[in-house]
C-alpha cells in the first residue's frame, strides 16, 4: 500500500501545559484543525497548513483589500477555506467540526479579498465542533465530501450524521 504524501490530520491531543501553572495558561491548541481549500473553478480540494497563519500558497504575494471589486477580473480565483476539526472518540478518529469561509485571489493584480474576522470566527466555530457549511454551495460541498471520504474512510464513517448530512446536496 502506498504511503500518503503531504499533510495528515493530527488527531493526537497533547497538552503543552500539562502540569504547568504559569505562562500561557488558557492558550489554544490548533493541533486538531486542518485548513482544506476548495478551488471553485477546478472543483478540487487540497490541504495547505500555511493557512493556519494566512500563509497558504494561494494567499502568498497578495495584498488583502476590503473591496472585492479590486480583486475581480479574468485572473481572479475563488476558494472556500474549510476549517476541519478532528477528534478521537470511542470508535476512533472522526471529523468533529466543519466550517467554510470565502476568499478570492487575483495573483496578476497581487490582490486578495477575505474577511479576516469571518475566517477567525469560522475557525473558532469548527474548533467548538460546530458545522456550518451550507454557504459554500452544492458543488463545493460534493468536492469537500469526496475529499474527506478519500482522505480517511475511517474518519468519515466515525463522523456524526449531522456532519455527513451537511455535505449532502439532496
């Protein structure tokens, strides 16, 4: 069996402050969160961990602007950044939280549009095991569903019915 290359979802929780009573108490661990991009035009999905710090390949070398009109054009590409939170339950690992937020990038113009507060809030919701994915549209939900199933059939099977049905387009 061939080894999977690239990023793997991390489902091991290590508390870096275990037994520590000092600095950084209350810090948040992002170990269980993965950024999955859905390329709207290509109808494909991929993981880019650089998105954890707004440094994914699609985000590099662009200036973020608040007016989407500055970004639009022939070369503009639309993406949905989906925050996927994983956990380990009695049955094994599973997808626990799932949210999506929009971004548009125009590399030739060196401009990009996204709502940073929305991205931060959606990551937070995913970490709290919320599922909010309706806004990405039927076609993109199918792409994301297929990606998650192909990435790990076990995690997909162990996931809640709410998560699975949120990706159905019926």
